[in-house]
């Protein structure tokens, strides 16, 4: 008699794991587009030297890194706060594919006409990854299904967070945030018995924002960071806090009015969308703050993070040249040294490597 419950709980896990499909497709598309820009000549110069193309590739790379970070935080959440995962998994399932779809749109414009020609470049692998990835946002629960699931839990998740605030212990909370975000901290085994259909426990990512802001004001955390970058990140973090408080109030107002909640169902989806996007930006910022000194130098400067936050907030102004060049330099380094396009240093096999053939004994 527990088949339906077991199925719903299983979906929480598999939806989060779907992000791996997106990350692989994103790496492939961005790698192909970047190599094309390096090789292709236009107007008597390499395409990679065109400022607009450099901006596009840097932005696409920032989207890919953010998608990976959101996936990592989600995966660690299974270990640290699995009883909250009924609200986390829909967010990961919705936004990671969307970030990679944004990457795909950007990089397709870098390819130009070759995007429309199947075999004009890289044997059509970009088009294959582009086409295959589109289905990720549909299976295992479409974006609409996931946002619907999230929307009905907003009230209880916020209520759980409010209850925790009354018994807040800063030292204990920071230790738990570190366990969630810090890759150097080992997590315990996943206890799938702790999965819940409905999240009444709060939201560890949302709770962590004020601690993240405090850490941005800690000189030990931000040592070596330029004053301009630090000021920008502090401004972004404080703006996230303003958005969070405003959203909390909107959620409370909506669910306290039963007539409104029945009549304006589209508002419920809007609140879920806003919650998911806010969650993602806080998660990416929190990951960077807690892991900064463990990241490679090119990612410690926060350039990619600012580019992502600007793009996620809908800002259309191009990033500062210094941010663009720093982010692009890391992308080009990852490709030239044959590494995954990732926040983690992960070397790929040499391109000329031969497949390993093992003797098969009958």
C-alpha cells in the first residue's frame, strides 16, 4: 500500500540526478563552440578575438559553472537535509536544464550559419547535443509539474524556516551550512528513509543567506579579492536578502487569503518560480563563499559568479571587460589542457588515446 508514496519519493532523487544529462550536453556544446571560435577566421581575424564573441562565451561558461554548482549543492543536500528534498529536487530539475538551454542559445549564435548545417562542423555533434538536451526539461516531471509541486510546499517550507529562527544557534547553523556547501567536508551516507513527501522542515539554502553576508564581511574569507568585486558581491547579497524578505511576505499573504489562492492560481506558479530562482542564486553564492580558497585561482576572483548573477537577474548590460577576460581565460585554459569545464579539476583522457581492449576469456 506504499507504492505511490515510494514512487513520489523516488522521483525526488531521480529528478535531481537528471542534471547530469544537462551538464554533459552543456560541456559538449560550449567546448565545440569555443573550439570553433578559436579556429574560425572572420574579417581577417580569429572569431575568438571579437569582443562580442568573448562576452558570449564567458557568459555561457558562467551559466555552465552555475548549473554544476546548483547540482552539487542539490546532491549534497541529499546527505545533509534529505527531509527538505521535496522542494529542492524540483528546483534543480527546473533550473539546471534552463541554464544549459541559455548556454545552448548563446553558443548557437557563435556558430552562426554552421548551427543550421548538420555536418559543417564537428560532424554535427553540437546539433545532436542541442537536440537531445531539449528533452531533459520534459521527462521525469516537466518544469510545469515541478513548479506545481514546489508551489504547494512554499507555505510549509517558510513556516519551518521561521520556527528555526526562534531557536537559532549561529555556530551550529554555520557548521551545517559548511557541511552543505564545503566540498572539503565529508558528508554522511544518504538515509533514503528520511525522504518526505512534503517539506515542513524549512530550507537550509534560504536560511544560509545571512551567514553568507556575514562571511563576505570577513577579511579571512575575502582576502585577495579586489575591492570592486567585493563591493559588487556584497551589494548582490544584500539585494538577495531584500528579495527574500519580500518573497516571504508575498507567500504569507497569498496563502493566508484562501479566496485569493483559489482565484489566482497563476500567482502560485509565479511565487514558485521566484522562489526557485532566488534559491539558485543563493546556492551558487554560498558555494563560492564556502569553497573560495579551495577553488583554482581563476575561479577565486568571483568574475564568473558576478557574470552569472547579472545574467540570472536579467541584466542585459555586458559584463566589465576584466570580468569577461578572467572568465574566458579559465574556459580557454580548461579546453587547452583537456579538462572538464567544471569547478572541479577533472582531467579528460588524451584525445589521441586508444580504446582499451581486454582479452575476453570464454
